[in-house]
C-alpha cells in the first residue's frame, strides 16, 4: 500500500500554497536569525532546509537543492493545511521560511507569521494602510513579501512606509517614511532586501508621475544611509551626483518635471557578495509618451535599465539600458538572476533578465557588457539587439507617434513581475512568458490631470469593439506559456502552453522538478529536464506568486496568489504526502 508523501501545501488567500515533508520543529534560539552569511551560503548549496531571502539567495536563482520531493514521487503530493488571509485581493508574496516559521504578506501590506508545519497563526501585523488608497497605485494594494534579518521582519507598506517588526511577536520596532513627495502617488509593493546590514527598498508609482529612487536604511535603527535616484531632477539645480550628471545629458526639455519622469525600482534587487555589487532593476518612463516627456529626444537614463551600485554608499558603477527612450512601459524591473555559466569555453559571471520588452538578456555582471540578447516571445518594436552597441534596432511598427500601432509585446509585457527560476542541474531558466500585443496611440495634445488617483501616460487608449465575438478573437491572441530557456544557446528547450496570461512564478529543485501556479487555478509540477507534466492540483484561485521549498525541519511550501485584480478565494492551504 502506497504511503502518502508527508507534505504541506499552503494556499493563501489567493495566496499561499505549501508543500512540506513533515519532521519535528526545532526551536531556534532567536526567531528570524538571518544574516549575510546565511543568505550568501545559499549560492554554495548551504541553508538547504530554509528559504532565508526573497529569491532564496542573493543571486535570486529560486533553486532548492532538496531532493526529498522528486520526479519519482511528486505524484503523491497532497493538501496538508489551509490558512485564510484577511482580504480577498491579489496576493503576490514569496514567503520567507526560516527555522520553522513562515513569514508572508497579504493585501494592504498585512504581515503574517505562521507555523510552517501546521499553518497555525503565530502573529499578525496590520500596518493600517488606508483602504481608500487602493486606487492610488499600480496595480492594487498588493505586496511581494518581507525580508528577515537578525530577529527582525521588514515590510514596505502600500502607503510608502518601511517597518521593522520583532520576528517573535510582530511588534513594531521602528518605522520610516520613504516617500519623497506626498503630493505624488508613491507606493511600495516590492519586498525589501537586506545587504550588509542595510535594508534596501524602492517605490512604485511611475504611471502616476513620480521620480524613481532606491534607498538604503540601517537595519538596526532605520536611519537613511543613502539614496540613489534613477532619473534626474530639476535641470536648473545642480545634479545630486555624477550618475545624475550623466543621466541629465540624456533628457531634453522639462516635460518630465511635470509628468514625474518615472524610473521606479518597484521589484528587482540582486547582490553579488564576491564582486560586492548591488544590482537594481529600473522601471518605465512617465509619461509613456516620449514627446511629452523628453521632446522625443535622448535615451532618458536610467529608465528601463539594470544599474550596478556599491552597496555601502549607493555609488554608481555601471548600467545597461534594455530599452533606450522607453515609450512602451517596457520596465527592466523584472528579476535579475546571477549565475556562472560556461560560454565559449570559459566560465562567465553573468546576470540574466527577461524584462517586459520580450528579449532575454545575458550580461557580464562585472562590467554590464552585453553577452547576448534574443526574443523569447513575438516582438515587433525592435528587429534585434545589436551585439556591438548593445542597443535594440527599432522598427517602425513600434513608433506610434504618428498614429495608432499594434505593438508586441503589449504594455503588460512578454514577462511581468512573476519570478523565474534557474536550475544549475539543467542549466535552464524556467520563465513565465506571455504572448501579447495591443494598440498604442499618442495623444496629440497633453491631457494632464493632477490627481493622485489618475494615471497620466500621454496616450489615447483604444476602445474594445462591442461585438463579443471580436472581443473573444482578440482575447485568444493573448496566451501564456512556461518556457525552459537555455541562456547559453538563447533558445527554448521546451514549453508548456497556457490559455491565458499572468501565470505564476516558478521554483526549480534538485529533484528534477519545476513548480508553478497557473492563472486558471492550478498548481503544477513538471519534469525540469523534459517539461512532462508530473502532478497538478486545483488551487481554487488563480496563482501568481513564486513557490518556495523548505525541508529538514520539515516543510515544502509554495505560495499561491489571487487573480491579478480580485485575488482568489482568500484561503491558505497546506498539503500532506508521506515517504
């Protein structure tokens, strides 16, 4: 008689799915005892039983070396527990699982600490974000998770605060206001990262007309250590530093001062301890309309760029701009994965990103030089990326300044925020891709509405036809897929097709598995090498967030998330299996 695999899968509120082999909990002397050494050890195969940071390690690979759950027994995975979150809206958090405790977030930045074995609530902290703010940021009052460090839990709130909570009780220790200008719609939806005793956080709000920046705060006290702006300020004033002097030369006119400029660091942050370089992913321009923003001239640094900084000071080291003069909402705020790859007979330290513009980039992470770039979805705004200059070669199909054009990808991107994973065993990146296209048309004269609840992008938004058959035909052209992408050959090894976009993040494991949640309400596991479907389970909600795996102390967890706007059923679940 077959035993059940002893797992817990937790589905949260449209939110958390956990798959956990069951072992007794071991009491930790200090809850949340995470530091640089523990996170850095992940890159060397350490901390296998834990998920101590957002991408598991500083390299953001989202790869677990655990093998208890593998391609030979995953079919016996089953539900173990559920936990109901407070608010039934979108849930995007990747849980932190450390020493038997799972820390995660729900809508409106509410933080939960759960027993990873049972799903029992240990504590909850509601930062009391005003519910009326829900319409003052993109895209709803979601939150992508917390950071844990030396007994503290850090969360960025939708109204722009950064909080430090006691890991054992959830009691607030300190709070700082990260917002530069409260007359603008600044938010925080991304997860903080902690590097060398500094809590790093960016903000959202590009579409609402803000100026982007990332800030480092002392993890003990909340004192601001440094702030790096991603776009220049008033050209009548001296630039803040050499990086802003460099950027200012690529902007023209003063339109961006009225419209904000954009360039928010709303999600991706990675770190290389050996090179001591911090990498930030920068968002889109504000407004989208390049003529209004910069008189149709200049690259507009550091929009849609990967920027390397010194973590101690925030000093600029290098940048690579994926989409110069962005006018399509093609952010480079997507996850940046660090790996060492064998390329052309030599080991290369690379940074990999699949931003919204539809190209998969492999960069030398020491100097930011392009190694290769290839489209992973249909693209018509650029023909290719020139290997010598590193710049995309623009196509007339992407230029909507003289009239409406159908641009691919659409503003939602060929890949959005949903995390990808990388397996050093297969050498493949598991990428939640999506095939999209949409009509864009520039406003002839600026329509600027100075309201915190209004998106000012400088475009005419096309109306959908009234005929439902035509609407359905349009909808059928948008589709999702999971790609197993070879970053060396820049080609897909295998793919799994989905009927809709916005499918969840991925987790790769040493058990030759890839886990993913889907927009149609399933949690699935594929063979990492073959793409063969090995297991699936209904989630009763669309799934957005990236799964995590936790073992040793006994748990495998995978977070699920509600639908993009409305979320799922508002419930957390957990699974039992049994070797």
